[in-house]
């Protein structure tokens, strides 16, 4: 009977500590975070250096104005992020100091429907352009196999 009681107590203690940690994480969100750190933590960029370089080059705007990497952002601010040919219009909903999983990162912002539609259209256009360019490549110089078939065809005509 004693070992069961101690096991139950240890399990309850573990649950209590876990719940307390979750409470601290959820309620102790910082009020502001550096812009480059937030972009890295929410997985828009693979490294903080990439995030910093992108913000410094003016490809990220906060509430419509150019920002520095050290700019403090808070919940409710709107970001415009240009990443390659794609553009993201997002509103910050949660702040993170550390990099989080992809599932959690998606909960940190809300992307506008217009932004998602533009990105989908651009993806389709880029895919179509890629298919067209592959077709043009086929019409160019013949490969080694093609040359063999041409020579074989011509030699049979004689």
C-alpha cells in the first residue's frame, strides 16, 4: 500500500509541475520581441542572420514602414515580408523568444486571405513557367541518344 501511495503522489507532483510550467510559458509571454528574433522563431527564416539581412535590406515592413532588425514588435502589429518571389502579409498574434516547432509557429501569426491567394497564384504561374522552359529545352540541341537515333534513321535511308 505504501509504494502505491508514493507512486501516486509522485505522479501528481509531476503533473502539478508540468501544469505550472505550461502556465508560465503561456502567461509570461514578453510584451515585445526583436523583429529579427521573431521572424527566426516563427520559421520565416532558417537562421537569425538571414532574418537580420532580410530586414536590413528593407524586405520586411512593420505597419507599412521600413524597420531595423532590432525593432521591437508586439502583438497586433502588421508585417509585410518579401521572401524570394513570395510576399507575406501577416498580423502578429503571439510572441516567441526562442525557436518553436512548425505547428506552434503557425499559431504566432495570422496571414491575410489576399496574401495567401496572391501566393497561390504566383506558385501556379511559376510552375507553369517551369514546365514551359522544360519544353523549350527539349526543342534545343539533341542529346547523345537523339543523335544516335538520327544517325540510325539517316543511314537506313541510303
